[in-house]
């Protein structure tokens, strides 16, 4: 099935990021699996990016049967996975800061003003520390290396 856009300066063969809301809406309504896969790939590449937001906007006024719910699930799943990845990155950084500080976990926790058990939740990724706490951790590690 060949898809054609009307009233916009791009073609379905251009990158999805160039389609805009109208192109995405057209692809969702009249496109095929080929185009839906391209949209999904763009969402998975950047779950909080331009294409994901344009899909959400298009779905506010057009809900093509089946594909609308699928796109909603793709966006939510991609965002959840992205959040988990971000939590792992923060947890890994905290573990590296503790290790490179040369302090025991108890000493490190005391120096940043928290308990050992709270530090453990940060290291496991169960709890994400505030930006201020991350700054404190970096300062303690840097000052202890000097």
C-alpha cells in the first residue's frame, strides 16, 4: 500500500521526524504496518521526543481503530523503559562514587547526611536521590580523593 501526504511539503519516504502532526495522523489513519513500524521506531529511539509528542497530539483528535491503542502502549512502554534505564544510570553512578570515595558505606552515608539504608536504596535504584544529594555525593567523593 502506497501512502501519500496532502497539503504538506514532505513525503512518507522522508524521516518520520519531518512529517509533523498532519503526516503522522495520515500515516496512522491510512498507512500500513510499514509506516507504523517507522513511527514506533522513532518513538522507541526518543520516547519523550518530537515524534512521541506529535503522535500523542494526533491521537487527541483521531483514534484509528487498533493502531491508536497500540501507539499509546508503545509510548508508555518506551517511556517506562527509558525511566528504568535512567534509574540504573543514577544507581551505577552512586555505586561508583561510593567505591571511589575510599570511605566505607557507613562513612559515606554519614558524610552526605543520610543513613546507610537510604544509601542502599539509592545504590539499588529503588529510590532516586535529589539533585542536591547527587551534588553532595560528588563533592564528598572529590574531597576525599584530594
